[in-house]
C-alpha cells in the first residue's frame, strides 16, 4: 500500500489586497509552493476523475469473484482509461471521456455508459464473463 508524505514547506507569506483575482492568484502560488495539492498523474496513482476511481474499485471487486485480474490505468490524449485481460484473453478497455465511458473489448465497442453508471459497466462484465463460463472450460 502506498504512502504520501506531507511536510511543511516553510513560511510563505502574502498580503490580502481585497482584489479577489490577485488574492486567489497569490493563494494558489503559496499552495503550489508548499505542496499541499496533489496533481493527477499515473505515476503517483493520482486521478482527478472521481468516476474513474470509483469504477476502478467496483470493477476490481467484481472481477475478484472470478479470479485474480490485474487492472491497468493509463492516461492519454483522449483521457484516462482502465484496462484488463479476461480469462479468454480478451482485452477490455474502459475509456473515460468527458461525457461518457466507452467500453471496448478487443478494440470493438461493447457499450457506452454515463461515467457514473458503474452498475451498467459491471452488468456488462458479468454478462460477458458468465457467458464465457457457460461455454468455455478456461474459466
């Protein structure tokens, strides 16, 4: 389990001027300098996308019913995504866009969901895996 170290960045001072834009700019600079804000990054396992974080937990929990699966997170020009390979060697990808989540299985669109619709995503996973279990000895 990872750890985050928080330490004091020393004294940072400023003077409130009463001009909102200037005051917020000054506060933003101080906060950035002392490091109390974590920026999204794959390397540090930090995301600003709450829907992705919740979906990750829900998907990992659902997949645990069927064995051990490694879920990978990635970030690119189109946004962040979650990926895993199932027991039938299919590649699943959940692309979290601004207004929807596109689910691809082996590069083919398998569903489009509202980013907060984890139940829909989980139902898709369950339906496909249950179908495979029924017709395959690999599970």
